C-alpha cells in the first residue's frame, strides 16, 4: 500500500519550502545574489542545510525558484491593480505603475533578480520571468487598443520596450541617482509611467491624468 501524506504533513512541507524561499528572498534583498548561499539561507529559515537540498538540489535550483516566486508575486500584484482599475487604459497605467513602484521600493532585490552576475546558470529562469511580466503588460495594452484608447501597434515589441524602460530607468547603469536613493520614489514612479504611456501613444494630457489617478485612486468612467 502506497504511503499517503496527511494534510498536516503536506502543510508542514509547504510551510518549510516557503520559509526557505522567504529566507532566500531576504538574503537577496540585503546582499544580492552573492548572499543566496545554501548554508546562510538554511540558517535564516531555521532549517538544516540538508533540508534546503531536499527541496532545491542545487544553488541554481534555489535561485531559479526564487526568481519564479518573485515573478508570481509580481504578476499577482499587477493583476490585482489592473482589476481594480475602471477601464482598460487605467488598467494599463496601473500595471505599469505597479512594476515601477515595486522596482523602486526593492532596487537591490530587483537588480539581483534581473541582472546581477551569478556563478550558476539561471538565464532560463530570468528569461521566463521577464517574458511572463511582459505578457501581462501586453494583455493590458491589447485591451487598451481594442477599446480605441491606444493606437494599433506591435504589442509584443511595445511590452518588451516598456519592461526595458522600467528596469533601465531604475536599476540599470544609466539610471539617475535620484532613482537609486529612493528619496523621490513617488515622483520617479510617476515619471516612468508617464513616459511609457506616451511611448505607446497616449496623448500627454490624458497620460498625465492617468498617472495622477493611478497614484491617487479616483473615479474614472471613460478609460
């Protein structure tokens, strides 16, 4: 007779796995990917190093799953923000702003997840994560185009360009110091959102209004 795990055991195993990923995320947020090592992560999660290996056979597996988990959380936040918007154009602005704010609030983690050099191969996980987030932007962009709020365009290319602008504008080597120190987080998020809305063809006056509404929720019935 095959052994079946009880609900309590399943819950405990899932909780332990979550604790390991939270520990890895905290380590990356504080010290970058260089800090995501099996032993220190195990200590943070209050488990033995061998326990980490049971869930993640190697450092590459651990970091790849960390990237996947951060991506899942980001997508959930994007969808929640977009769903709360009163129309497709507002949903696009809300999705873009959500990404901008999260990157600005967690620059060290964002750099670690997106671009920091790592001594193991995590390129597939990084690409998958970026593609998944770009797809969320593309979906919102398609809806805005279908509603007549944005000109027809190559949505795949536009979504990729938006993601590139958001990341390069905040964590890339060309990002301004004001975006790095976090002292003007709200202003930087608004600037990035306004830039990307203009880039996909939203008229300036309307783009400015959407940025304000996204930062300070207000009723909107036409977009």
